[in-house]
C-alpha cells in the first residue's frame, strides 16, 4: 500500500468512527407508550434526521383502535391513520446533557392538541414532557424501551 493511501484510509476510518460513536442513543429505537390505566397502547419509533429526532406510531396495541384516524386533529394530521403518524418532531439533543432533549413539538392523537416538548433518557425509561407555554404547567409521560 502506498504511503499516501495509508494515511488517507486511516483518516477516513477515524472520521467514520467518530460519526458512528456520535450517533444519538434514541435513533432507531422503539418505545412502548402506556395509557392512564398503565396498559400498553402503542409502540413509538424514534428516528434522527438532520440532528433532530421524531417519533412515529409503528404499532397500535389497543386492537379496537388499530384502524382509528385522528379525527380531532387539525391541519395535516386531520383524519390521518394513527398507525404511521408522526406524533413527536424536532427534538434536539441538549448540548449540555447527552441524555436530555429540548425544543421538540408533538401532538396528542386523542385530542388533536399540539404542544412543545422535551425529554429525558433514564436507562430504559424515556420521560417526555409536553406543555403549552411553560414547562412548569405541562405533563410528563413515561415510555419504556422495547
């Protein structure tokens, strides 16, 4: 191997290694959502695009609701099937804490209400906090890793 190619391959390998290690821990992960009774009702999958995370419903565990549409949603979500719907978007990793996410948005498929959001990763739990205006007045919802 020539003296020029070795350093080039080494550099490419280091860059790829750095990018792989910098991948977001939520990217391409699935989480179970629970209703107020503590029953599993949906599976969400998080994906990263352009440094921001979104989550879509990939499976509805409440089979009678399986074919439901978001009738109470507004705009682009109105009357769309719940399965496959993106319900969280624009979450960004907090530059000060690798397990925290900020500046996201979401929609409650039952009510159609949109909200601001943030999240905290704690092992196999993901605490999502949705709020209107200020976080202090919001609600926290806990998802479990699948």
